């Protein structure tokens, strides 16, 4: 005896799409919140001045948006470096340099666009290197064993 699958109908489809949308928005909110509160702590340590929490939130959103664009460009350039068959140490150095440089571009551009946050250039570089270390640390290890 084979049972037929029930068709959930248009209301069910709408509910599924709403739940998936809420899940995506919730995940994005969690990521931005962690990023935001991490920036607050890091800015306290580095001595960055900002006028209000709203300006800091706007800064984080601008860096997050610019970071998406610069991440794409960074990964494209890193793919070009992968073609060169460099040693692991030299490859890591170039990857760190490229990724940190593009992170610095995102941070510096956001700082230049906003008057309510003041970040020294040296602090921008430290922040860019910190973002690279976080990115590298959370990147999954790839096993090339077959």
C-alpha cells in the first residue's frame, strides 16, 4: 500500500517561504550582532572614538557591506596567487597581505565616509589584520587526502 504525499497548498507554501525568510534574516541578525559587539570591545581596546552607538552600528553595517565587495575581489586575487604554486609560507604571506589590504580598504573607506567615528590609520591596519586573523581562524580546513 503506497501513500500519496499530501499537497500542502498555497497557504502551506507561503508559510514555508515565510519561515525560511525568517530563518535567513535571523541568521543574518545574529552574525551582524556578533560582529557589532565584537567591534565595540575591539574599539574600546584600541581607543577608537565614536559619537553614539547608532553611528557605530552604521559603521559596522557599512564595513560589513563593503567587506562583501572587497572579499569577492580579494578571493579572486588569491585564486590568481594559487596558480603560482608557491611554498606554503610564501602563499600564506601573500594571502595575508592581500586579505588584510582589502579589509583595510573596507575599514578605511567606511571611516572616510563617516565623520562620527575617528580611527587612526595605524588602528585601521590593526583592525584589518585582526579581521584577517578571524577570517583565517574560522575558515574550514580543507583535506586534500583521497
